[in-house]
C-alpha cells in the first residue's frame, strides 16, 4: 500500500470567506474512504482541489508525490455532484466519447454495467430519468482506469434499490491499487463499505479514522457518531 | 446466505463470527472452499478490505486457511470453530440469565418461562 494523496497545511478562501483551514491529510491506495460533513463544510472545495479544478490559497497538494497536474489528471476519475454531459447524445455516443478521451477506458465494463441496470445504449441522455442519468455518470466514472476515484454525492438522487447497486458497483470495481473517495451526507447507506472516514467541519478535518475503530470506540454506527459530532 | 450487519458494532468481528458459526454448524465442511473475499463482500454489502481482515483473523485462529491463488478453505479440524460457538452460546445464555435476574426472576421462574415458550 502506497501513499496516493498528501495534503499539507492546505488553506483555501473565497475572497474573505475561508473554505478550508489548515487541512492535513494522507490517503493510501486500496482504500474506500468516506468524506463526510454537513452542507458547506468544504467537501466539494477539497475535492475540486484534488482534481485541479481549484487551486489552494496556500499549502501542498501531492498525488503520488507530485503536484497536481497532467499526470494526476489522467489518474483521478471524478464524478461531480451535477450532471455535466451533453444531454442530446445517446449513451453509446457518450461511451465512445469517454473511450476517446481516456487512454485506457474500459468500454466493455461500461456496457456490462449499463446492461445490468437495463439502460439501453441507444437512448438519448435527455430521455433518461434523473436517477438513471446519475447511474450513467457513475458507470462512466468507474469505467475509467484510474488510481483514485472521487465521487461527489454519488447516491443522492437514486432510489434505495439502486443505491445497493451503486454500492455493489463500487465493491465490484474495487482494486487494491486504487482508492475511492466518496463524499456524502447519506452516511447510513454507505458506511458499511468504507474503510476510513474523514469528518470535515467548517473547513477543518476533525476526525480521520478506520470505521471499525469509530464503532469500537463509541459503540455506535458511524452515522450515529456523525450526528453526535455535528450536533447543534 | 443471508447477512445481517449491525452498523453499531465493528463489522470485521461480525463477519468472523458468522463464518465461524457456519463452520461450527457444518454448513461449511472441513477442507471445503468458502466464498471468496469479493463474493462475501458483495453478499454482505461490505468493504472487501474488511472481509480480508476477518479472514486473516480466522486464519490466525486456525479456523480457515488460504491457498495462494485459489482462495480460502475450512481447516481440516473444525473443533476450534465449535469451541468459539460454544463459548458464544455460554456468553449469550449468561447474558440472558443476568437480564432475567435483573428483572427480579429466580432460576425456577426462568425455567418455567423457557418451558412454556416451547410450543
């Protein structure tokens, strides 16, 4: 297991408003990590910095020991929290668009997952329901051959049955060289697949532990512990 | 196989317990191959690393063993799994008796309840 991500004294502010405050973090490969925090706590800011979509105000961001750049961008697969695909395209067109864009995109895997979810490749994206659009986005992201998968709210819009599918997709694609970082506030649905959790509050990391440690030390589920930490 | 995971308790320990119980009850026989880490993770809806840790713990206890490249197998002797099950049965029984005592029942009363429960 090697270190994938290292963040050192990371600060980010939007104008005068601080969004991240002295964040230090190390993530290893082969882990499924939950990034948990209430709305506006800095989850998406942190994720966008990892993806190189935002730059930090100060501090260090390293991916496999190097600053975020061309190398990291080809190895980090990012699922944003909104749908960004052209909705006039068919699912098939989007798959080949991704295959064109990412050097070792796993096209077969993408079709296999689409088939399992009963999504026809010839449907236009705009004719799909919101939940199905989200599933297509997740399938595309998970089919990228990446070292780090960053999923921003992957289960917010899908029904509970499909959540189980999303979770099994994540388990199925699990590979010991890669890590998955999942940001969510639907902790109860996802906590059993996590290795580690990160609690983020007002732009600072307040807890970073293995989930079984959290359960052992507190005798409650991660969801329950989250409610205690973020009580107001 | 049906998995019921309690999120309030460490998951690795629950998987150890479940697999060990299945072996003790003879659902898995001595020397038999058990479900892989990934299959177990998918069936239980839990993290493969957690299952891996549980299997390693069971191996340390001598209940299962791994063969590189082909998976996990039940040990040739299943008495350790049976011992684990026995101690769990005793533990659970003691817990129950404590609870009943706390509710003011004597041993005879508890026995009566259990007998009446039968049908």
